[in-house]
C-alpha cells in the first residue's frame, strides 16, 4: 500500500504565503505525475495543478502566476508554494500521486488526507 502525508497548512492573511508538502511512502516502485486539488465548503473538489515526472506543469487559471509546484523525486515529495494568497483560496488541499507499486506495471492514483488552508484577516 501507499500513503501520502500532507503538511504545511494553516492560517494566513490575504497577500501572504504558505508552502505545502506531500510525501509518498510505502511499496513504491515509481511515482509519475503528482498534483494538488482543493475543496471549499459546499463546493466540488477542483483541480489546482499537476506536475509530470519530467517536471512539466499545468496550472489552473485561478492560481497561475501565484502558485508554484515542485517535486523532489529522491524523496517522493511534491510541494506547493502559494504566494499572494486570496480569501477565495481557502479550502482543504489534497495532494495526489500516480504510483506504480512494487511488482506492478501500471500506476494507480493515491490521495493525501488533506490539509486546511485558511486565508483571512
């Protein structure tokens, strides 16, 4: 099995910054794509950003220019640097990773437990 553990959430003021991290562990052969989704109260989960194993990225228009995704392949960890935060960024942020388990040939998507980000004065 694979576990994704998130950290770095918290309360920040509008215009502030926060850095999230998400580490995958378990019976991992390879981690390919990784990314972040978020879910605000009463809303559906929405796409934020993904990063491929090559480092290629894809951002939602609402966060482009403010958020930066990165990864450390040696640590099976993905990061989300969030700058110029707005109240509408308030949500539970979930990381995900496409992981090929030891002994398998095809990846499966795993999800973190979520971490709360609150942007408020």
